[in-house]
């Protein structure tokens, strides 16, 4: 059962490795959660885990490459669940490969999901927050690949740099409407994004060598940072990128 007029949090890519724990965490913080993913079965699975734990959620199968569908999603989430207060732009794709193999189609696709959808989802959500004169919070999930040099991930790393730049520009424009915008940049977390690495154990060792903290990141580490940034304890924080990476990147 959903309760219209709860504070609603929209989480994109919420059927995925990091998106699910973010959605579950925001539900346990008291938000009604719009669980959005192109993979409707995974979105449903997240909705079930939230409701089994006593939270409120609704699953939406949406391809965020479709800008018109993003607008419809925000209206539906507000009508079904209640006033939109939080947006987490988390859905992403990770095409890996050498520069020479990147076709215009691959490039456009990664930009459409990881960058254009972040912008249009933020625009649609902020419009609703503004109209309702509500304080709001947006978190863009970036990546530490924007800071370091990573081979064979050029289009992906480019969109993640864009997420941080978009965060600062949006925070400046939306601040007067009391809408905060921040970015969480994860290090390396064990999700399907890691399937691209041929030797997972060697990859894990390399990560731990790179971090100050000598353990792999847990998915909940990212969810906790998102929960903090959208919540009242971060009421005076906007335009920032928080690296959640065990002390890998310290600049
Ligand atoms: N896992 C990591 O180590 C890591 C590191 C740095 C940053 N990140 C970032 O964290 C976020 C989540 O990544 P993840 O590791 O959980 O990956 P994931 O593949 O498990 O989750 C991504 C989700 O996005 C969904 N998605 C993809 N295209 C979509 C579209 N067109 N419309 C709607 N949904 C779509 C997928 O179905 C998937 O459920 C991404 O923004 C990623 O860049 C992850």
C-alpha cells in the first residue's frame, strides 16, 4: 500500500548493485521510494525488499534515454507516492574498450544514460520541487574515474566528470530555490560493473593496494553517503563531490 503525500525519493538504476541499497536505505530513512530501472524485474525485486522491510515503494520500468518518459515518470511518482523531495541520479552504463573501438552509437548511448538523463531528470524533479515550494535534494552518482586516469573507459569517465560539473552548475542555479545538489563519487564496489575485469581476484588486490583503508567497499557505504547528503544533517552542503572510495583519491 502506498501513502500519497509522503516525501518521495526517486532513485534511478535502483534495480542495480548500488541503486538497490540506496533505495532500501532511503526507504528506511522514511521516504516513499520510486524505484526506477530499465530492467522492470530488478526494479520489482527492489520494491519487494523495501515493502518486506515495512517501507513504501513503487517500481517503474523506464528507459531514461527517453526524455519524454522521464517527465511522465516524475508525474507518476508524485501522483502515486507523494511530494517529490529527493532525486538520486544513479543509473549508468559502462562500455569498456579502447578508443579505436568506440563508435558514435556507443558514445551517444553512454552520454544519453549517464549524462543527458541526469540533466533531464534533475530538470523535471527541480521543477516539481520549485512549484511545490519545497526544499529538495539531488544527488548525482559520479565516479572516481573522473579524477584518476583510467584506460579503456574514456566515454564513461567523461560522463562522470560531467556529473560533477553538472552538480556544481545545478547547485548554483537551484540554491536560491532551496534545492541542494551534490555528487557521490564511488571508488570500486563489487557490482556487475566489475564483470569487465578478467581476473577479479587480482583486480580486488589492486583496489585494496590503492586504498588507504584495507578492505573492499561495501554497497551500504555508498547508500550511507547518499542518505547523509539528502538529509537534514547536510542542510548547508551543496555543490560538493564526496569521494566514497576508502581513501583512494585524496585531492
Ligand atoms: N560499482 C562501482 O564500482 C562503481 C564505481 C564508481 C561509480 N559507480 C556508479 O554507480 C552507479 C551504479 O552503478 P552499479 O555499479 O550499481 O551498476 P549496475 O549496472 O549494477 O546498476 C546500474 C543500473 O542502471 C540501470 N540502467 C542502465 N541503463 C538504464 C536506462 N537507460 N534507463 C534506466 N535504467 C538504466 C541498469 O539496468 C542497472 O540496474 C553508476 O552511476 C556508476 O557509474 C559504480
